[in-house]
C-alpha cells in the first residue's frame, strides 16, 4: 500500500483524517500501516478503522487515547487535554502492541536527539513516561521489558534536562533511569545511567564527583556490551583529563577504542542505551582530551579528522565538534579561527534549539574578553553574533 498523499495541514481539525495521516506515516514503517494492521493493533475490525477514518470527531475518549498512543498522535490533535490518565479498559486494548510501539518510539526519539532539535525530541516524551508508569502499575505485561523501556526514556529525559541546564532535574531523571535499569537487570542501562549522571556533573564542573561515578560505572559494566564499555571509558578519559591525570586519560582512550573494535559488526539492537559510539566520536574525544591536557595542536589534528568522518545529519554532534575546535584554537592562540568556528557553531545551535551550545558561544566570548585579544575586532564580531536573536 502506498503512503497517503494527505498532508497534516489538510488533516487538522478532522479526527479521522488525522488518524489516516499518522497511520500512513508510522515510524519505522517505510510504507506506513494498512487499515488491517491498525485494526489488529487495536483489536478491532477493519471495518471499524474504515469508519473511524471518516469521522470528523471520535466521541469515545478511550478510543482517541488508544489511537494517540498506538499511532504516536500528539494528544491535542485529537482534542485530548492529557494522556496521563488512561482507563484500564484503554490499557487493555493496547497491551498487544504497546511495548513494541514504545520501543519503536524511543529508538526514533534518540535518533531525533542526535540529528534534530531538543524541542522535536522532547515533544510528548513526558506523556509517554507517564503512560509507561501507568502500565507498570496495572501490570500484566513483561515487567523487565517495560523497565528497560522506562530506563531508556528516563535517560533521554535526563540528557535533555542537562542540555537545558536543569541539572537537578537531570540527576533525578537519571536516578529513575538507574532504578528501572536495575529492575530490568540490564548491565548496559545500569552502567550508562551512572555514566550519564557523571556527564551532568562534568557540565557542573564537579570533576571529582564525576570521576568517582565514572569509576563506579566502569565497575558496573563488567558484563555490559563492548560498545557500552567503550562509551564509559571515553567519558572516564574526559574526567581524568579534567583532573590533570594525563597518562590515565590516554590509557582510558586506548581502552575505549579497543572496546569499540570489539563492537564492530554488532547490530544497532545491541546498543540498548543508544550511546552511538563511533570512530568519529572517539576521535573527537581524543582531540578534546589533548586540548584539556595542554596539547591544543595535537588535539586539533584529531578534531579535524573527526569532522571529516562525521555524518553531517548528526547535527548535535557537529555542533559540539565545532565548539570543541573553537576551544582548541583559542588554546592554541588563534582567535580569528576560534571566532569563525564559534559563529558557525552558534548558528547551528540556534537552528537545533540547543541552549547548552548557545551558552558555549557566550563562554568563549567571555574567555576572549578576559584575554589579550579583548580589543580585537574579531572579538566584537562574536559579541555581535551572540546578541542577535
């Protein structure tokens, strides 16, 4: 069946057309869902789906909520104030497909996180967490599988809160993620919950606390997938570099690369924690560590290799890499090149709605104002770019 030519703008205001639009645009289904597939997911007849798609307004609120969950329709489009209170009847309708739907959804959200804006990633995330919590309360499903999905959701919520400088909230989300990871008995998710908590502490410049958590995560990850262990060692390397422990930092980077090599050939399904460890990410982490260790030109070499390897569709990674090079050229005494990278990074940060990276540009500007280049025109150019909304 071909995808519908119906656009979302044409569907707005008509419940049936909205259902049809989202049915034909199902995430991870290149050709969408047929009416028969939706009927099976909803445990109803195909005729019922056909009738629903002709309705301007669907009277049954439970049916609307069920359709919103199964098809990923934003609540407001079906005139639902909130999806936080589902009836047991509604939950019962969804059990056959709910967990798979949430698994597909969180995979897509993590991909959005790496490639798109915070706002697009965040949309409806908390509603999904609340629905998963309700499903856990009601029971009758695979509890370990459900706990794993909840941990994946909470880890993403923690990352988004960290990016918005809501560090306390981020830490709370990641503690919840750790609790559910333990329920799921998942070494991967247990270790990454702790590691992502360490990253929050690094952003708060609490380097000693971050290093302690990195060591804890390393020990917890003894039976985790190689890709997860590689990610943990890469974060540990940054923590060590920020503590001035260069030799240990470089050893950690070498171990991160060894684990990555062991992970080559594994499927994306093995990356349960969505760490997305790549050759490029390891190159930029090594570059960052050399800059932190007082060797900016060597760091720049690695960062520029990382840029050549980078998939530009991963906009968040590209934005971070631009600012890493900004820091590197500043440390190397090259303010002109530093500002070029900072302005490009700032423009991209605004495009993807990344407050953390927008703030990074301001931090670079403050460092330049405190340097011997404070009166250089290039510093004023960056300042002007920052104030432009």
